[in-house]
């Protein structure tokens, strides 16, 4: 008897932040969960699913995961793009979840089983000034993290990507209609970044893995200067030095600095990383499983990267829901070229809706042994948190012109 999809429903909920979740139900009573959250553009993906995909799913064989992926991707005619791929990703995650539940095995077993004992994670430490930053890094080390991303305030700027001034956990998406504006000045950042990051390295010693995110702000010349100025810091990676549209510009950066580079959190298919990987212009690929069409496409991206010794270090901010994070961890446990998973953490309310089977021990994350993805979603709790408009900020230069955020 084929296992048929009998329902596909979209849940939009805001437990501390917005999430879009897909629930797929089968004729034999199984339920699979997918994540379709696209930060600041949530309702576009919800509509893509509700208005276009959900009806196509009903009646399909739930066990034919790859065929459903091909049907939704090639069948749309309009391929790729963040909205399309996040929607397909949610379907794909839900079908892997169902398949694991049907067979009584965790998804990592469907992918070939563990190749490592756990997935190393990195978390965020932020401080407005250097003493505050060092304190934040110490606090993360005390919690057992082996890898920490350090972001800091810049003298002369009032707001900086990645840093909260209130002492609260950093969350870039601000509630309310329309983006908040941040004023940016690259020269001030380039002067201060090596000072702050060297102070962290001097403080922690050689062992802690340190990461930093430049968040798409630099030109190749600026990126080379930053890379060279950080070579003594021994970074695990420097993230998003350039906006990643014109990728040939990265060749100049690679030729002149050996700081390891990570790029790709805004990518949505293998075609975005084809040249970066095959020319080895990056060391780490940041794509998130939910944003690239789910596990089915993600494993192909990682297989391509493996050939070129490029490793996965996926995006894992709070907007990647606990369901996507589980998908990423199952892939990470079963994939050789998976280096590290970002783990920003979630607001407390998020855990009222999402009950993850994954857990953290000694700086490593474990997806758990529950069948499927191992995350359960409390629909009643979800219904209590209505969607609230929230947007990522925009940045402007001192002259008022828009800057890449
Ligand atoms: O800007 O999650 O590495 N992490 C990041 C994040 C992203 C937001 C986008 O939704 O760059 O803060
Ligand atoms: Co980033």
C-alpha cells in the first residue's frame, strides 16, 4: 500500500520570532514537519505553499521524496530563488521526517548513518566594547562551546551588525512594519576589527575556534586589508567579506590573504556555489538546508563540495527553525565534509511550540535517536502566537546612500 499524502497545512507562528512551518499528514496517520521560514519575507513562502504547493501534494506517494522534489522544482518552470527553494525545502524536510518515522529510524540513518560522534557547533558572543566582548566570550566558553563567533561595536557607530547594546541576546529582525536603519562606516570598522579580534585571541589563548562575520560589507580591496590584518588572529573563518553576486571578485581576495573564508547563507541552490566551490574560492559553505530545497538538494551540494575539499558550516540563526536545525544536524552527523553548525539559540517561547530531540553536550550537538527529524510541533501552542511583521534592518552610509546590510 503506498503511503499517500492526505493533507498539507501551513502554520505561521511567532513564539519570540516568526516561523513558517509545514505539516504533512499521510494516509497511515504519520505527520512530517518542514521549516519554510524566510526571515522578513515569511508570508511570501507561506503563500507559495498554501496557494500553490499544498494542493499538489495531496494524493502523492509520500515515500517518493526525490520524485516530489523534481516535480516541484522542474515542474514550476520558474526555478530557484529564495521563496521557491524555501517552500520546496519545507516539503522535502517533511517527507524525510515522514520516511524516518515510517521506517522507525532517525533521518541520519537514512543518509548512511553517523560518520562522527557529534556535530561541533559555534555560537555568538557579542560585546559593545572589548571588555564586554571578552566577558561574553568567557561566558560561552564556560558553557562548553569550542567555537565562538565574535562581533563587537565600532567606535563612532551607534549600531553595528551582530551586536546588541542592551545586553539582551542579539536578534537582527526587528518587530514592526519596515526595517530599522543602521548607519555604517567601513573605514571605522576596518580600523577596529583587528584590535577587537586580536584582543579576543590574546585573552582566550590558542585553542578556542574564533569566527567573525563581516556581513557582505566590503570591496575586494577592503576584504584583502581585513584578511591580512587578521592573519595573526588565527580565525576559524571570516564570513561574508563580499556581497556574493559577482563571485569572480573573490579571486583577488583569495590571491592575497590566506584567512579561511566562509560564504553562502543567502544561497538557494547548487548553482550559487558551483564556481566558488570548483575554483575553491571559499573554505566553508554556509548554505542552510531549508533554504536550498531541503535535504535532497543539500546533500548534492555537499557532495559537490566534498570533491573540492570545501566543508559545510551552515547558517543557524534563530530564523532557521528547530525543524531545519534538526535536518542540518542529521545531515551533519552523516556527512564527512561537515565542519561546524552555527547555533544562535532561540527565545524561550520558541521551545513552547517546538520540542526538539536534539541536544548539546560539551560543544557538540546531537540530533537524537527519535525516528525522523525528531522535532515535534505543538499546534495549540503555535496558535497562541500570532504572526507579527518583522524585518531585517537596512544599512546606510554616512551620506545617506544604502549600504549592503
Ligand atoms: O543576517 O539570520 O551568520 N549569521 C547571519 C545572520 C543573518 C540573519 C538573516 O536572516 O549573518 O545574522
Ligand atoms: Co552571516
